[in-house]
């Protein structure tokens, strides 16, 4: 019973619709009526700009981190490592599910990438920081949040399986599943990227202008 209650709390935390509440409170709009129609960090970057996109991304990550840490309200987590890992995965997934299908926003949420990062950060910080590093590097080079999310998520199982060599089989399966799910949920983004018409976030404009002037000068 305690486990079910904590999982429900994790789902409720994940259901906090950061992008929806932010767009309504500060801009008097529903973010889901613009851009891709999702209430995640990527669409917030696209519609409201990098400041608010970063804010939404950080809060969505924090939701999952807090959800994972709820495991320490369960006494068995202090005595059984396998139970600890399994419950952390369950709590994190409940938060991600809440983000995708938020009870507070008519079950219309985002794609859950930021919450997945937060979940991994709460369970295995070293792996999460490596994925975040890839996200930032790709974002700096391309200004495509979607591509940054996709490559960071695909790198996640690579880190788990080959670099950090995680021994827990359930976590290894989870990592591979995450990589595949992100690819599946971002098929439209991948199509737009291949066509070159995926929207870019409005950052590093000075760099782009400098590159444009150099190109014109050739």
C-alpha cells in the first residue's frame, strides 16, 4: 500500500504542467495552441523563447528528481539495493507518465524528455550529466532542441550498456527502451530535420550573424 501511495504522489508531481501554467500566467495563452502543440520544453523554447524554455526544462527535470527521491520514504529502500533501483525506476516512470498525461491539464502534456533526464539524474547522476553535455553541445552547434534531445536520449543506453556498464538488467532494459521510445515519439521532428525545416531556438543569433557576414564576404 505504501508503494502504491508513493507512486501516485510521483505521478501527481509529474503531472504539474509547467509549460501550460507558465504560458497562461505570464503570457495569457495556452502553449498547446501554438507550435507543435506539446506542453514541453522544446515547444516552449520555440514559442516563448530560450529563457522560458530553459525554465520549463529545469522545472520538468526537478519534478522527476523529486519523484525518484520519494523512494526514501519506503523503509525497504535502505536495506535492499534491488528494491531501491526497481522502485526508483517505477517512481521516475510514474513522473514521466504524469508529464505526458498530466491530470492537471486534461491529460495533454509533453513528450517527457526533460523529465526522463531528471529521472536519470536522480538515479545515476554521472550518466545524466554526460547526456546533458551531449544535449548542450548539439544545441550549441545546431540550435535544434529536438535533435539535441534525440541524440542525448540515444546516447543514454550507450552510456549505460558500454561505458558505465550498469549491472542491473532492468535498468539496462529501461535505457534501451528509452532510446527507442524517444526515436518513435520524435518521428515528425526527424522528418523535419532531414528536410531542413525544423524550427531552431532563438539563441546564438550573434554567432549566426557573424557566420552569415563571413559567408557573404566570400
